[in-house]
C-alpha cells in the first residue's frame, strides 16, 4: 500500500466522520486525524460506529467485514482510532475485501 493511498483513505474516513458529526455540537479545538478516537474524542456510540461502517462501505462500493476490526475474542473493542480504521479499510481494499 502506498503512502498516498493511506493518506487518501484517511482523508475519506475523516471526511465521512466530519459529515456524520457536523450537527453534534462537539467542541473540538483540533481537526480529526489518525489519532482521533471514535468514542473518547468524538463521542461515537455503537450505533454511530455502525452508521460509519455502512457509510464507508457505500463510499467504496464494497463490504469490508468490520466485525474483524470491531471484535476481539468475542467482545467489542473499547475504542478505535481513525488511523486504525483507515488502515483496515486499506487492507481490505488491497485484498479485494478478503483477508
């Protein structure tokens, strides 16, 4: 995966997150970036994360199997950074959705 592709995917993830949160009244002093956490920084709930996953799948026109990212040992993970989410999307894009 090239650096440009990773940056493009991160930019797409950030743009979708900003679109989803634009009316939430979040008082952030810094723009979202790779280190931004969905729950801790952006107050995402599980429903919001599902909505984000659906938006990403619609944007790229393919299913990504986000359960592989969001669950570990049968339990949901506590939080997720935008960088980790975009890296997962890149991995799936590079593997044609298969891992």
